[in-house]
C-alpha cells in the first residue's frame, strides 16, 4: 500500500474510481460499489464525501482517500 494514496488530495468536482484497499479498513465503502466512478463533493475530516449513480439513484458515500483513484 503506497504512502501516496494516504496523502492524495482531491478537489470538489474531481472524478474518482472506488478501489478498495483491503489492508486499511477505516473509511471503506460497501463492496457492491467497487469499481464505480464518483464525483467528489466535499472533504469531511480525513475522508471525502462523494456521489455515485447506483442504477437510477444518486448515493452519497464517505470514503477515505486510500480507497480512491484519480480518473
């Protein structure tokens, strides 16, 4: 697990891919969202709030940056 994933910064509006890092459990999302693309809305503490489309619904997730990849 690279240290740069912990120190990554994202701005509001950035598109990211949800990629679960199994070695770090804090801020992990539900496995059904693995591989989905979302948009960063805001920062909440150490984590980021993002929205994804799940079928016809828009959902908000709070995810630690170690589980996110730049699109």
